[in-house]
């Protein structure tokens, strides 16, 4: 199926990055389960909540900053280079698809990017290291140096509107796909999980690679319930040998 594909879409979730030391959303003991997610409206409503959100984010960021792409990311990059995969839609905020060498314009980050921050009012970019210093110095959440607005990591929080352009791009890529591979996502977070559903409705073959059952296994043409790095590395090796 992959070898025949020319406009494939790879849709990834946190599971592709666990081999890089970044816990997925639901793994017990991971930082994502230790804290209840902070809703976007609460982030906006109080400086105290913003400070807490930033403190939690900085813990997560330490892990992300130390991570390098794994076998799964490298294999996806290989499928892009070989022309089987046209776009990668990711729910991840870790930037590891880009770090694996996939050109920026082929990646659609529907939940944003955690490697930098931005002002919610004027959009001005701020570096996370600057945020860290500001918090250490002032014990207050950072304010934009250009306009004084609220600064937030460039990720999409629960309750925050999805980014319009990225959602439109992901929709277009999904409708254009000749194969849809959903990798390392429990497929429970909507609207993201709507893309594999959309692909299937458009009669595009759907393959799911995830070590546990997902919310959409019943829809898929093929479900591979095994380790992502292992499966994708074997796939690339097989393509190479032909
Ligand atoms: P999820 O945690 O709901 O699902 C991840 C799935 O991957 C799980 O079903 C798990 O069994 C599977 N998995 C983990 N490691 C695997 C491996 N090595 N091989 C095979 N399967 C494996 O994640 P989600 O569906 O992406 O939703 C979580 C949300 O949280 C996302 O929206 C994302 O924005 C955010 N998040 C991002 C990161 C990141 O950027 N790396 C990490 C955690 C959470």
C-alpha cells in the first residue's frame, strides 16, 4: 500500500515520540497525567493560573528540548523523501518531524509547536528561554515586550480554538490523500481524530499503527498493533530492498 501511494498522509500522535523519552498523554505517571490540563479560558482569566501553566510547561519543555527524533520519525522522513507521503499532520508539539529532516512545508502542526512562545495579542514570537528568565526574575507570567499582551507557548490548549490555516491545510491534504496512516494516536482527541474519519469517508485506505486499541480501529482497512519504531523501520527496510 505504501509503495503504491504518491499522495499519502501520515497523521501522528504522542505515541511516535515515546521512544524519544517524551511520555504520551495517557501513560501512567507521565507529566500529562500528573496535572489536570489547564483550560484556555482559565489561562486567560488569571495571572496566577498563567504562572502555574508556564511552570508546568517548562517541565515538559526540558524533556522535549533534550529529545532527538527516533526510528519512527526517521522512517516517516524517509517515506516523504521517497515520494510516498506528501504531508505529515501531527498532533505533537515537540518539533521532532522537522528535526528528522522533513521540510517545514510538508508538516502540519494542528496542536501548535512547543519549541517557542508567542503573544496572543500581536503574535510576536518569544523564545522559551526568555520566558524562563522572566519568570525566574519576576515571579510573574511574561508579558509581550512589544505590546504588553499575554504570552503563551505556541501550542493549542484544551478549550482553545484550533488554528484555522492548519485545519484547512490538514483537511485539504486528507481529501487529496491516496493512503492515510494514523500512527501513535489513541484517536480520541477531536477534532484531530476527525481526519482519519474524513479520509475513510473519502474512500481512502486507512492504516492504524498503535500498540493498543484506538477509537477508530473498526473503521481501518489494516490495524498493526505493535511498536511504531519497529514497524516503520521494517517497512522502510522492505521498501529499500525491493
Ligand atoms: P495519546 O497519548 O492519547 O495516544 C498515544 C497512543 O500511542 C497510545 O494509544 C499508546 O498506546 C500509543 N503508543 C505509545 N508509544 C507507542 C509505541 N512505541 N508504539 C506503538 N504505540 C505506542 O496521544 P494523542 O492521541 O497524540 O493525544 C494526546 C494529545 O496530547 C495530543 O493532542 C498532543 O497534542 C498532546 N501530546 C503531545 C506530545 C508530544 O508532542 N510528543 C506528547 C504527549 C501529548
